[in-house]
């Protein structure tokens, strides 16, 4: 997108004041990251959670920035146009929306309580042989991340945006600036209750995705009880396990290497055994790609070769004889239950290492105590807990008569406990599966480092 007219920026930004307009030169790229800015690009100074972009204005000018948009004027040695606005985040939203309208890519918006990143990556994998695709890096799914992605749009024909939230109104804002052509919602589950307050609050937040564009096609998970009752008053495409969906999957068999599904009673799809829970994401991605006219047969065939599963999400690691299943990237009551179900596929003795599920608000104690009932029925040899909320889990397990629950204050103590149970016996270690599950901020994967 080439901007050769300073009056266009004036109309978009409505600046309080403009400095050095005489030095205006046409440019084609906006940046909000001083580290990656290149000569000739325009810089928008954003006040973020950890950094204030205004502190880096002199740096970007020295790197060759062509223009600055900021909330206050900062003199620099080299004179360049300087647009002073009341709110740079509002300016960024205006510019991002403008880029989306002018470049006209086909946009997918992926929302939901869990499974967004995997769905985004699977959809990108399916579409890459057909066209150039742009997607969020990693999980840059907030306002700044989505804007940064849209501003980097070049010649890509399709944009896949993961849209995240932990507070009311965020999804609607992201949808406003990106205006998806297809909106995908994976699940409505008790995640981010601290900010969204209730299950109804989570539901309303995710469904607000569809407010921005009345022509947006909806791709929804009929297996989710909240989503199953949605009536958006527009064409909706459904995925799930039953045959009343546009795309559905039936588990046929499990082997040592994977789980075999039949898609729409026609096409075979195999997922790695420890990744079986990602079948929902696979269905969402295949259905969404199919909306661009790609046959199901070709999409399912390609999905069979997908291997870029996210790290620390049911990730297998073998260490010093132990079989470790690392699911320490995220945790909530639903994903915990599904993970426990998948453990039944492994004929090994099991030690569960459980850290806190975060952002559950005033329901935190309730949900951690509810885990105790599932764990007690899961045939685990030991349950080792870590974190303030998980102490409630350990206490509830003891109340239920489960005597092999132990709480630890340090991750190194957990590793020491596990090593002591095997006492250096490599053959005994091979008979153990170590399962790690916690929210990201608990950094439970460090237990693996201590086990080394």
C-alpha cells in the first residue's frame, strides 16, 4: 500500500498538530516495532504494557524512518514529518482498518476459548499450496499483534488471524479492524473468567466476532453446547462428531503410532496418538479451507502430513528413560479432562504433575477441586501439585481418600521426588509416563530441566 498524499493521513488521523510537513515523502509500510523498522517506513509510537514507543522515536529516526505518528512531539536531529494525535492506539486502529480495505485480502478470524493457534496453523498449512498466506506469528493475537500482522501485509491473498481476548470488547475491536470474511469459533469454555466474569460473558465475547461484517460466514463447533444453540441469522457451517454437520469425524481405530478417523464417511485421516484431541481443530481447518472451493478429498489428504503441532501441547519427550507428555502450555478444566482421557491410551504407570489453572477468577477454587474427582478416577500412580490454587486440588484429593497426592513449593523438589521413585533404575523409568499440565505462567516445563 503506497501512501503518496499527506492529506490522506490527515483525513485518517485527524492530528492535533503536524510538524515538518515540508519533508513528507511517499512511503508504503507502517511499523510499530522499532527493532524491525526499516529505512523509509513510518513509525507509530504505541504505549504498550511494558514499553512506550515514544522512548524509541530518536532510534527509529536514526534508522531512516520516513514519518512518525505520536502523542507528543519529540525533536530529532534529522527532520521528518511528525503527526501528533490524541491517541496512537486509535490511530493504529484507523490505519489497520484502512490497510484491510485497500488491500482486500480474504480474511479468516479464529476465536475461541482454546485451539485457536492449532486451528490457525492447520488452516495455513492447508492453504499454502493454493495461495500466499499471512498469519499471526506465534500467538500475537491481541490488538497490537493483529495490527502488526495486518500492517505487514504485502502480496498475500489470504490472511489468517488468531483473535484473542481476556476482557470484554477485545474480540469486537479486532473484528472491526480486520473484518473477517470467515469467522471460526472453536470452543466456549471456562477460560479467562477473571476478565469475562461468567460462561455467558465468554460466550458473548466470542460471538461478538460476527458483529463487524454482516456478510461474514460462520464456522462453528456443534459439539460445544454453547455454540450448538447459536443462531446468527446468516449461513453457518458446522463441524463436529455427528453426521448432521457439514464435516464430521468418526474414530475408527487406534494404533501404536496414531488414531485413525474417517471424515464424512469417505476420507481417512490419521493423527498422532498423543495428538488425537486435535481432531476438532483439524475439522475446523478443513471446513474453513473448503469454503474457498478446495475439495475435501485434497484437504484431508494434505492434513495427513501435518506435523507442526505447537510445542508443550501434548508434546512427547523421552528423557533418561522417562516417557514425558508435556502439556504445560495452557490449562483449563476442559482441556485437562480431554488430556486425562488421552492418557488412557498409554499402558504405563503414570505420574501427573499439575500446576495452577490461571485466570479463573472467583471460580478458581471450585474448578481446581473439581479436577480431584477426575484425577481420582484416572488410575494415576501419583499426583504432584505446584502452585497456590493447586494446593486446593491436593487437599481435595486427600479428602476423597487419594493418598498419593503431594504438594511442592519448588519444581526441583518435584524432579527429586520422581527420581527417588525410580532410584536410578532405567528399566523402571521406562515403565513411567510423566504428564505435565499447567497454565503457561507456571513454567512447569522447567521440571524437565531439573530431571536432566
